[in-house]
C-alpha cells in the first residue's frame, strides 16, 4: 500500500510539474503607430532661383520669389511673383519681374507637376507674356526643390527661353 501511495504521489507530482512547464508568458509592447507624413502644399512660401535665359544671347540669372498655394485634393493652384537679375559674361544686363499663376497636379504627395503663365516686366520698360511648366519635389517638411521652363514673348518677334532651378521654403 505504501508503494501504491508513492506511485500515486509521483504520478500526480509529475502531472503538476508538466503543467507548470508550459510556454512562458511573454509580455509584448504594441508596435509604435507610424503616421504617413505628406507635404502640405497649401501655404505661403519664399525662395531663390538660379538659371539661364536665351533670347539670342545667353544670360545667367539669380533671383528671389514669393508665392501662395491653395490645395484642393491632388490639385494645387497658386500665384507667384519673382524678380531675376540677368548677367552676360558677369556684367549686369537687366532684370525681369514676373507675376505668374500656377496650376498643378500632385503626381505623388511630395511631387508637383505644374503649368505656369503670366506677365513679365523688364526694368527697361518692356512687357512680355510668359508660359511654361515645371516640377517641384518636397525634400523636407518645409523645403522644395524643382526646375522650371518658361517661354517668354512680346508677340512681335522677341522670344526667349528661361530655365530655372528653384528652392522654396514654406511657412504655415
């Protein structure tokens, strides 16, 4: 009988020990929530431009710009003013002052493809029409970089082609 009790105790103890050897309880923390940050195009901006213009003579230009965008879904509309000083061989040749409208489509949340058009005034008193387009990429929360082409004409035979690289800083 004593052997039966030891055998029964051993069997019961073995079952209890086996039950306590189950998988350990592991406490896990939930993964952090990752939010998608998309660029906010619906803001005021200032910027710098550098590029060239050719109207039969090649010029290098540097300038400043300011504008305001309004975003509706994937569409962005805006107004931009720009002043550019042009140089021929390091010698100042004159300045252009632009007032342009912009209309563009977001190809991605950080990539804007746009058309632009408006009026160009020269410091010599001439007035031109300008039509072009460009692409702008958000490279930071408040900074974009892009390129733009503009065809400039006075409608009477004076035509020019301008290419600019532009960097814009956006503000809330």
